């Protein structure tokens, strides 16, 4: 029988003082799209979203995303206002926690104010 050599590559030990920077990408709003925070679920696929432009919009999840996009109050989303009615919008993307941190660091989202 032949003996097999262990050819696994062992990672080099990290040197003190050197830190790896994680590159995080976040989808930014384009064109008419706006960032918003989900405030309340209204039933069905409708939600109340407070947008960064100061308006509160009644938003819906489009049919193509209905089963893939699960939202809770406090989630950061990207919405696209309707062309005919600016008070309504479609939710097109939900941002993950690492993307939200990147958006806050780079000034796209204002940091939340302390209420207490």
C-alpha cells in the first residue's frame, strides 16, 4: 500500500499589529430609490416605512419577492416610490446588519438618536 502525504496548507500565524480590513459592499440607492426603516407591519404584504427623505410611505413587497423577503420592524430597506403616487412605494431590497454598519460608517444612514 502506498502512503499518502499530507498536503494541506497551514495558514501562517498572524503577526501582531497587522489587521486585515474586511471589504463590505452594500447596495446603494440608484435613481428614484430611497433608503428607509421599517416602522410597522400593516397586514398582508404592506408595511409603513420611514424614508430618509422625511416621508412615511405605505410600502408593499412585490410578488416576485414575497416569499424571499422577510421583514421585521427596524429593518433597513431600499424602496422605490411609485411614479403616480409618491406616498406609496415598493420594497426592493433588505440590507443585512453588516451592510447597515457600512452605510452608517460612510454617511448614507444617520446614526440613531438616543431617546432617553
